[in-house]
C-alpha cells in the first residue's frame, strides 16, 4: 500500500491509500478519486511530507504546514498594508529621500518608493537600511486619469525604466 497526500483544485488536502502508484493513476483517471471536502475530481498529488506510520499525525502535520503557509501569506499582506498606510510614497525620489533621512537632512519617517537594483546597492553600501516590499505589486500599472493619486502618477510617469524594485526605508520598523 502506498499513501498519497492529495490536493483538489480548491486546495483541500487529504490523503488516500492506493495499492501502488499505477492504482492511483488508474483511479484518478477514472475520476474515482474525489475530494472528501467538496467532491471535486480534479485531484493532484501534493508534495510529500515525511509520513509517520499510524495515520493521524501526518495529516495534522500537513494541515499545520498548510496553516503556516497561509499565515505567512497573511503576514506579507499585513506588512504591505502597514507600509502603504503608514509610509509616504515617494516614487522615483526614493534613493534621494532615503539618503536625506539617513544623513539627518530630513525628519526620520517611513517612506517607500522605487529604486533600481544599482540604486539599492548604493544605498546599502552607504549603510542606509532598505528592504524590498514583500508581496505582489498592487498599484495598477495601467494608465489612470486619477492624477490626484501620487502612486498612479508616479507609476505612470513616461519613460520610467522597467525592472525597478519597490523598496522601503525601514528605519521606523527597527
Ligand atoms: Zn476539495
């Protein structure tokens, strides 16, 4: 017998016992393997977690892993939310502003904006603490009529080099 950790297309995970891998393939092909939570027949094998013989524990381990993954996703979301709500968006001025704050020419505050890899490297070399903003970029890159939004106008500036990273000057977080 072989045990597979399985996931349906709605991301429910569960486990199934099969005679061997060919048995799994045959059953899956015939739609005989279905998700106990939603009945979906679109099942795939999950990455195997170390199995503990005797049942229960490996499934709770898989559940814990899924939970951790979910929590991490939420933490990334929260970090982004925090930065976007509490930090000033300075767009392409980021390297300059970060430097001014670092050297005390400007009041210390949280900022975020855009910088090229080289600009980031230069900042780091100078001892400015910068960090990439986690998570996918949410600001719409499409042209927008909303000129009042500094994010949109900065992001839509013509000729903005591609491949810039969003970074934060994270003194405030320390
Ligand atoms: Zn399901």
